[in-house]
């Protein structure tokens, strides 16, 4: 039977000013029975797990988790898939940035989450051709709980676009500058579709082609989405779909011509389904009155585009707007920005639906948690941002909101016995390995309770003075509490 290496990819930032990097924790080797159980759990209705096959390594797959991490399974002996570095030399260098000729738009959108090394591509092959945007869907659930695990997945398979966007929470991230190529498209023979045009801004939207993400989507309530479109317009991408509306079905996409002439010579917005050399049909029948819609004065459009509008007057959005902008009844863009900054500083758990313009208890509780993280009490931690709170968030300074870990509850006396088969046993084994008590595993951990599990638990118990009296290898309430097994 096939055996699999197992690891967990976790995105974290070493400091508030650094991009989020993938930390990989290797957990060991499991057997086919364990993998079959993982796939079966992920296939259950309403499970918070989703299997994504690895597009390059046969038999390898990943499990998207709603706690922001990514489980990775790779068959033992699988051929390595090597990710090559981006092009070493830019065609044109402007202010130290690798930029195509004639680019004048931003390399980064203000306030986005940055993932990875920020070097996924290189200079464009055909900067003489018009600028374009290419829209994808991740074929996954949407929502902020999957935003980070999807980002880890795209990094793992080396298929990063420049931008990832979640339409539910309005979270926006970048894997690299808009002025370099992404790598989410297949080549069209020898022609590199990722590097077509003055820019080719690719966006992976969390969602599924079969259920277009624009249904019920209100751009007026999504400042980050409007910011993304404004960045595209600043690069001169016109508000048109040269290849027509995105196809509504896979069959319609297969019948389409994927015209090379259109793709290479006309600027505007394209579906993944429109790109020659590619066989996907995403993003589905999204509403082209929303994507890209029309530029308005508050969308950040720039003179010289085909919108016929002028940008709104510039304002210092980093300046504290005053406490009157926050609290019960407040409904404005400052509340949205406050929520976005708090989410980036560890406050995700307070926002079930993401940041929004209407003040809520989520904003108050997240603000209070941030204030308390600074050591403030009383009126200084009342949940209403003052000038100091605001400036710490804007500057990325101060202490983050601490995480509240969620642990698997004690399964009860008598649970661990020969013949027990449960994902809780697997979770226990993985926790023991992570703590350095996995030396007795030859082919684990796995769902079956074995003498290896028992021996590793005993080693853990003997390592702690408060548990030596219980060192029988069976997790009791005290041992279980000390292990802190993550909730499955």
C-alpha cells in the first residue's frame, strides 16, 4: 500500500512589516488507510475540510482547513516538482522595480496582505501589447477562514497570481507586484501567457465557477474590491471584455475559440476560460456590470482611462479621523479600515463576516482586545479607538491581539484502548510529534490506538513532574489538558 509524507503549511509573519511566509511542519509518514479516512472526512457534507489535488505530483493532495492551515500529503518516493526562480533580469528598471516599459500604475495596492517572497514572476515578454486583467476562481469555499489556507495552497503548487481576493470578507492579498507576471496560467505552446501585455494582473477570487461570486455582491460595501479595480485602471486596463462575457458552463468554454489574436492584441478583462492554451472554465458567469463595472469618482480612477471621470480629491487616510467616526451608529469607510487593520493584527476571530462600514460589537470587541494587548485597562481599553490606538494600527506597531487556541475536548475515560480507531488518535499522535515525543512511531501517527501511541504518551508524562504519577501511557484529564491537542 502507498505511504504518504504528511506536513502542515502555516502562514505567519515574523513581524508586522514583513510578508507572511509559509512555515512547514513535517509530521511523519502515514498509510493508505489514514489517507482514505482523511478523504472520506473531507467528502462529508458541511465539513470544514476540502481536498485539493496537486496539479503536478501524481497522488499528492492537500486539505484546505478553515483554521487557516493547509495539510499536505505526498506519496513516499514521488518525483520532486521543482519551482524555478523568476527571470533574473528585468527588461526595464524604474525606481528599482522590475517593470514593463510604459507602466505607470502601482506595484502594490495599499493595505493588502502580502504573501511569500513577493517574487513569483518577472518582466513581461510582450510589453508592447495592451494591458489586461485575468480573472480566476479558486474552486473552494469563500470566506476569510479559507483566505490563508488557499494562499498557502497556491504557494505550495507554484500557481500564484499577483492577487487573491475574498468577496465575502473583502480581504485582499498579493503574492507579488502588479508590475511583474504571475504564474497561474498555462503557456500557449512556447508563448508565455502569464507574460502577455504591458501588465497581466491575475486575480484568484475565492469561490466556484458554478456559483458566480458576483451574485448578491455589492461593490459599494467592498472598499478593497474598489481599490483593486482602481489599481487596474491606473495601469490603463480598459473596462471591456474583448473576448466576450465569461462562459457560464464548462461546455460553453470548450466551444469557445480562445482566440490568440484577441488575446494578444486587445486590452481589457479576460476570464481564465478565454486564454489560449488553457482548459479551465473559471470564473463562471460573473456579472460584467460588476467586473469591472464603471469607474466612479470614489473608485480611484485616473485621467486618461476610458471612464471619462476624474479621481476624488486626495485625503490623508492614515490620519486619525476623530472618535466621532466610531461607536454606535457610525457607518463610514473609517470603520471598515479599522476592522481591516484589526483583522491583520490578530482580530479575525471577532469578525464573522469581515470588516464593514457599519460599527458593530465585532469592531468594539476587536478594538478592546487590541488595546488590552498593549497592557491598557479601564477607559484606555473601552473598545473605541483613540488617536494612539489608530496610529499603532496604521504604523503596524504595538503588540498583536493574542490568539485564542482551540483544543480538542477530553474524549473521556476509557476512550484510549486497543481497537480504538478515531481521528482524535491521529490528532493526539501529531501533537506528540510536534512536542518531540514521537520516537516510537515507525509508520505513524494514525487513527488506530497502538502501543506506539501509548509509549509516546508515557514519554510525555515522564517528562513532566506533575504527570509522573500518571505515567501509564493512557491520557487522563490532566495529561490531555497538558497536551493541548488542536481541535479537529
